[in-house]
C-alpha cells in the first residue's frame, strides 16, 4: 500500500486524513497523491466549453493550486513524495476515476459523518467512496495524533469470499505491527453456536501466516452495535471490515454495515472491497 490517494476539500477533516496518510507513507516508504475536485455549477461548466466566464473558472483553478502548494509545504509532509492535482468532477466520481487511472493502493479520506434524513437522502461522499471503491478506504474522523493503530479490530463472518480482502487487511496491519482482534459478531438474526463460530474462525485463520492476533466471539442485538461495543471493550484504535459495494435498491433496503459505521462512529475505519 505505497500509492496513497488523499482527496481534499481543504477542510479540517481533510487535513486529519492527510496527516494520517503522511504517517502511513513514512512507515511504508509510500507516496501521496493529493486531489482537489472542483464541482462547478452548470454555468461554470459551460465556460469550459467556450462560455463567457472563463476568467472566473481560471480563478478557481489558480486558488486551488495555490492552496495545494501551501499544503504540500506542511512540515508533516517533509520527506514524502507528494503530487497534487485539480480535477473538474463530482467528488466521489472523481476519486474513483483518479484511483483507476493512477493504480492507487489506498484511499484516505476525512469525514464528519451524516445522520437522520441527510444520511437517507444524500449520504456523504466518503460513504459513496467506501461503497464503490475497489481499493481499501481508510476513513479518519478526527486528529489521530501519532496514529499508532496498535489495537486493530477486524469484524467478519470469515467466509470464503473474504479471502482477498483479508490478505489486504493483514498487509495493512503489518505496517503498524498491530495487535489483530479478529471478531465474529453473533446476533439473533445471524446466530451461531460458540463451537461452530470458533471452528469457522480457526479453520479460516490457520491458512494465513499472521502474528499478534486473537479470536473473539461477541453477542449483540445487531452487527453494527456488536462491532462498536466490542471495539470499546478492547480500546480499539482502528476498525476494519469488508464491504460488498451494494448499489441502487439493494443498498437502500439492505443498508451497509460499513457505511453505517463510517457515519456513526468516531474511530478510524478501514474497509476492504469483496
């Protein structure tokens, strides 16, 4: 995970994400791609194709590049290769297209989350990237200081379909020499006996060369609450899980546990696409 994309809207949350990406890059000898997306009103889009407001569009670009240059000169980025780009595109579309064109390994994004009717009708750009990205997405909610990530919770059903994301999760954990807390959440709607849950987890994990891990089973009313409450019991620094990337009506009716966690918890979350 050496090629790290950090989308920025120049907000405080975006700076938290960039600081986190800088720590990861330094630990992993990586490079950072800083991306600012200009989502222009329709009259501004017309200007790009020959309208009368081109000077105003150029001003947007000039100001964005000046701000990106100031960010690149921040002391916490010293010693890291950082390239910056400005694109005209909707935020989440721009992030996903940049990712594919530049073979990004990890996306680090800031988020303040959403709730209530805003979450149902709009959702956040971060949530949409989490749902649709083919590469891991690390979501940072606040300034994480030194970003130790020593206690890393990874919640899963440990089925065959998560083999690929599980490998990526282990790679990320190794960057921080993290203590992995592998947990299966059992709920009334997805109940497993302790014996069956332990058997599933042990048979899955024994196929991987993992250090510093422990297996856990946690019961709760639903999976989101289970992950949140288990993370509190072990004082987790990071929560990880896989996401199916549902879209359309399937996403609306079924929801997504990873997106809910992105919206509702203050802890950093990393998702891995199945």
